[in-house]
C-alpha cells in the first residue's frame, strides 16, 4: 500500500496538470460556443481516465530530473567503498544480473528456476510497515469504494425509474417526437416515457435512448412540448449520456480532486447549453425559445431531486442556470470546425502525455528507514566449525569415481532440524505432498541422514549438450522399508542382480534404485552410471581427492568440484553450455585456467560459516589477486543492485531482495588467505534472518526448476516414441496406423503395442497375444507391465493409463488402419512387423501414412500429443479429430502441453496457442504456413 499511495500522489499531480491545461483551453474557446467548450471538457475528462490506465504502465516516463538522486546514491556508495574501481562507462553505473542465455536443457531449467523466484512472496518485506504514503493509499481505497458504490446505486436508481415509468405510445408527445426526429433525420430507435418524480425531461441511455418526461407534460402547450423534445433529441445526437457516464466515473475515481468536480459540473452545463442551441433553431430562434423556457419555469413546481440518481438526471437548478445563460444573448455556434476540433484533441492529448510522464522514482520504505548494517565476520569461526565437526561422522566418498566432475554431500535430517530452516522444511514437504513425482522415494526428509550427489562425466567421445548425468547415494537414519520404497518408486516390482536388490523407476525408463544395505541405497538415471559406481564401491580404495576432501568431510554441507576434468570435457565439446563469457570468464579466467579442485564446506546452526579452498599447482598469487578484486566488485555490484531494486520497487525484483541481502552479507564477511599454492576463503554470519528469507525464495525456485526438468523428461519420451515410429517406417515404408489388426484380420490393437519391438521391449511384445483382445485375461498381464516411456513423469494417476496419444482423423498422421496377415511369419530378427517381407507386395494390405504423404513437412506436423485421458496404454483408442473441432489436449501441466513432431523433435505449447496453428500442425497436407509461437 506504500507504493500505491506514492503512485496516487503522482497521479494527483498528473490530473492537476491536465485539468489546468483544460481550463486554459476552455477559457480561450469561450467565444466559440458551448459545443466547442463541451468538447474541451469531455476530452479533458477522457484524458483523466487515460491517466489512471497509464499508472499501470511503465510508459511514458520522463526520468531526467531524477538523475541527481541516483548520483547522490552512487556518491554515497563510493564513500563507503573507497577501494572500489570506477569506470566512466554509463552502462556500468547500475550492474544488471542477467541470466545466461542457454540453448540447452540447462537453459530451460534455468528459466524455470527464475520463474519459481516469482512465485513465493518474500517474508518481512519492508512495505509491510505503515507509512504516510501507505495511509494515503488506504484512505483513497476507502473513498474510491464509497464513490463507486454511490455511482452504482445512482445507476441502479435510474434504471428502476425506467422500469417504473409509463410509455407514451400513441400520445401527442410521441407524434411530436416522430415529427422532430424526421426533420432532423434521426433514424435511431427512440422510446418516450413519463415518470412522476421528474421535474424536467431527461435522456437515459445512449445505445437505445429513452426520453423521460415529467407527468406535468400534459399541461404543456404544443410549442413547449416541441421545445423540450427538441432539446432532448439534441442530447441524443451528441451522445451526451455516454459522456456523462465517463464524467461520473472520473469524478468517482478522483473524488478528492476539486478541479475534477468543477470540470464535471461545468461539462453538464455546457451540454445543456449546446442542446439549447439546437432546440432554439427548431423553435424559431433564441428569443422565442427563451420565452418558452421562462413560461415553463414560472409554472414549474420547485422539486429537488435527492439521492445518487442526481448524477444522471438534470436538476431544477441547472434548468434555471440555462435560462440565465440564454438571457445574456451570446452569439451561438452550433457547428465545430474541423481545425478547431483537431486542435482541441491534439492539445489535450499532448498535455496528457506530458503529465503522464511525470513519475517520481518508485521509492520504497528502505529509503526512509535506516540502512541494515552489513554482517561482520563472527568471532571465532574456527571454533564454531570445530564444534560442529565433532558432532558429525565423515561423509563417505567411496562411491565417487576419480573422473567424476564433482560431488555434493549434505545432512538433510540435521539441517531440517535447525530453527532457521523450518520454513524451508515446510515448503519442501508441501511441494513433495502436492507433487509426489518431485520426490518419488516416499521416505521422510527427516529420516535421510546423508545425501551424496555425484556428478559424472560423459563417456569419452560422447557429446552431451543435455543435462549432466548424476547419481545419488542416500543413507537413512532408520532401516529401509523395502516394501514401501518399492511401492512408491517401482510399483512394487523388485528384482535381484549379483545379490543386490534393484528397482526400476515406474515413470522413467532406465532410472534405477539399488538397495545397498539396510540403511543405504543409490539412485542413478542410467544403468551405465549405476554400474560405474558399483564397480568403484567394490574396489574400496582411497580416491584421488582424499586429501582435499578430508578438511570438509565432517561439515554439514560439503562439495568438491573437479575443475581440471571439467575443463577437459568442455574443451572436447563433450559438455557444452553457452555461458556468457563476458560475465565470468574474462574476470575469473585465472581460476578457470589454473585451479584443479575447489572444495566448499558449510555449517549451519545458530550461525553459519562457509569455507572454500582452491587447489592448484601454481599461479596461486594470481588467483588470490583475482578473488580479492572479485570480492570488491561483487560487494559494490550487489549493493548497487539492491539499491536499484528498492528504487524501482518492481515485484519481480523485490522477490529476490533477500537473496541479494544474504549474498551481500556473505561477500562482506568473507576473508581471503593464501596458503602456499592454495587459496582459502572463509565467511561467517551471526544473523540468519536473511538466510531464512532466502530459503523462502530458493525452495519454490528449485521446485519449479525440478518441474521443468520433468517436463523436459516428458519431451525426451516423446522424442523416443517418434524415433521408434521412424524405425517402424524404415521397415514398413509407412508410419504405424492408429489401429493395427491382428492375424485374424479383425482383432484391433494399439499402435503403442506395435512400437514395442522398436522401444527395446521385444520380450514384452512377444508376450502380447495379437489374436486376443487387448483386455483379455492374458493381455491384462501385459497391460500391467506398461513401459515407462508411455507415462508422463508427472502423471500420478493409479493404473496403467498412457499419457501419449495419436490424433486420429482425416488427413492426420494416424488416419488409416491396417490388418496384419500372418504376423508371426512377418517377424524378423528384430521382432518388427513385416521384416523380411516387402510392404509393397500384394500380401501387404492398406497401411499407415507414408512419409511422402506428409506434404506440409515433418517439422510442421504433429505425430504424438500429450493429454490426460482415461485410456489404458494397450487399448486401441486415441483422440478423435473431425478436422474442425479441436480436441482438448494437455491437462498434465498447468498452462500447456508437449507434442512430438514427425521430424523427431518435441515442443511445448501453451494453452493460448492459436487454434488455427494447432489445426494446421495436426493436418499433414493442408499446405498452410506454420508460425510457431
């Protein structure tokens, strides 16, 4: 509400500028007649409404006058950091933390991480403290609600009067109205009514206007009746009622502004005078018309309208004011010239744009409160670390290969007991409960004694631009419940190999969980990684990093990164991530080029400490100087970025404010020390408030990044399925149809079953009986063995429902069906359909789509879609499409869905995808150009 109040103060200034400009133009057009003056006032009212909309837009903004404030801040920063290097480049004044532009899966997950930063509100934000601007904001909100309530009540009262009014069909008044409408060539439908509470006539509505007359109209002469109706017709022609609605909305919005009240009341008067001009022309001139009004005023009984309806109805005082103005016998102009109209509109538009650009800096409470002192190094960090290390057993790294890229070890059970991490604990547990796929083990985090994540290098000669391969060793505080873990992870399926229990991930083909002993298990994404780590464990020999690992092996969190091997992998292009070199490599190149190993150790209790050591054979002095300069630059950059965030007060930046403060404290408390060829960095924090707030930001961000990685996993499955379709195409010269008929020529089977031999599921395919229905007793046993490739990683539904479907219909990729004669005879060594038989022979029946039939191109045609349907994976049923009404896709992720294209790629589309584009993608030969979002 503080920011809201500040915005209101500036909005009030903007409205004042527009109102004063309107007054100047209004008085300068005093001799041009009421219609011109009415135009000036109505345009100014419209501009005030536009200003309210501009308040939600960052444009326009004239910021030149605020440079002094920025300069002052930078001067103060320079005083606080006299050793900080300076630069004359204007772009370096406010460093921006830009995310790296990544084109690999790392980039997508990074985007998800940044998106997650915006989801949770930051704890203890400064705008929660009451301020004068905040009080103004609350007062405005209350006044605006009252004004809008009054406006709605008035609008409702007028509508109620219309419902209570009596129509004057067939009356003398209606005949007179028809004559006047014909004379003025007015073809709009009109309705004439009467009501007893009115003292003067009124027009209600602008689309289908209604003219309300007081019940005393029966006492009027024909001349008086004609004059009144001519006046109301003029209001209709000028669309005055619509202008009144905008004026009253502006009055409600700026209820506190006296100039707006004056503009609205003056607009009402000028509208009446303009209508009098038009009515006078049909009444024989101004003097006869004035006499008619005077006669009516004498005979009229003074009756004051009360209530909110006054905002939409003319009053007796306005009627008398009209007579006084007509007595002055001013020259009347009933037509506004085109140059005058253009000049008025352009002048007020220019004034409005100029006013809208006057916006002060988005000041925050932090500019009024005292600065938070930066944390200083805690006394006795070595003692704190020693106390913590005495409580711990050493992390085991007997599973880490010598060529691994790194290892990260932590103690979840101990860390989640810390008071400073209780909020993080609740966020993690909530995320695991809402989406079990994020944590498929089912073991409480408080029962995980240690978690060791091993980052593995790609195989020699293997290019890997995807995610790093990793494995995790999990040690529990309690005996592992094999039945519970198996039910959650593999659907209850367990098999033994070399005396070790193995579980296959029911959602991710290839991923396995191995039970090493009663308290230890290991997870790996690929079987090769699992075998590599098991071989290392068998040797039980000291690893290459034993000496470097020993100082941190008893910390709460320990990490080691093999920079030497990471350089080799990067130089060989086995692992390529397009980091922004100008951000990190230029400034930290000595660390990247000379450091062999980096270790990190952290302990958290009622305070926190961090130690990092860089090991290298030479150039330690150069690395020390580089890190010393980087510390100064980082401190200045974080401080300026924090100040800029507070000034701009944008929500997306305020969310990461606790992270900035935490990083700033950490950098300020860090101390560098050169120990021979090694460089040691130590930092400690005694105040953990910013750490607590940071976890409230980081946990949702990491959860979002994990969800994005699962979405990418689904895309890999789609690519795998499309690749299998191409293997099928290579043998059969056509893609599989949606429904494949068995050897008897009448038993239908799904294309998913037909792809099993091409998905390394040859044994499962042989087990499936093609001469029996998909739901026969025997085939139901095959149904229960659904390959993980047919299940989306985040599809947690029980049963064996598939997540991937064909869209079946005319001119789609799955638009045909085929019987398979003599399936077994056509089975080749690979177990594929038609192996050893030419699909072009007379024995081959009508088949699926051939690749030459995809006229639109494989990159512009959808092969498989992702959807949430209650369809078992072996059932020969998919998503129908008649070529017109698009089917409902997605339902697994909020806001979008994945698709696999015929060229083997996969894409994610949002639910806002143009229906025409989706239709074109589903069809194979519509020949329309595809414009991907």
